[in-house]
C-alpha cells in the first residue's frame, strides 16, 4: 500500500518527461521534434499567405460587382468640392 508521501511522489513522476537512455533513440526523438516544429512553421506560413491572398482576391472581386460601380447621375444634383471657411474670413471688407 502506498503512503501519502509515496503516492504524491508516484503521481508527480507519472507525467514527468523522461529522456530515453539510448543515444540513438535520443537523437531520433530530437529529430522527430525538429521535424514536427518545421512542419508546423511550414504549414503556418502557407496558411497565413493563403489567408492574405484570399482576402486580397475577395476585395478585388467585391469591387467588381455591378452594384458597386455607382448610381446613375441625377440631373438635379450639383456635384462639387466645398471648403469650410471661418466667419472672420466672410465678414472682412474688401
């Protein structure tokens, strides 16, 4: 039967990472970890690039919709550029 101290020690060591003792297995596990890391970086870069390209294509295609070209010109509307001036500029005598 386990005592409380040995049970706690057993539980802590249950999930503790342990390095393999064989040097070849250590190298293989290290290379496997590097391969997994490289694959995750590779996939992450391509997923990010794909998201950027899809977003750009979406924007380009959305701007080409026939409804977003513009409305027909209303003959009763006068278009122009306006500038707000200060009251002192309006009331100064010439």
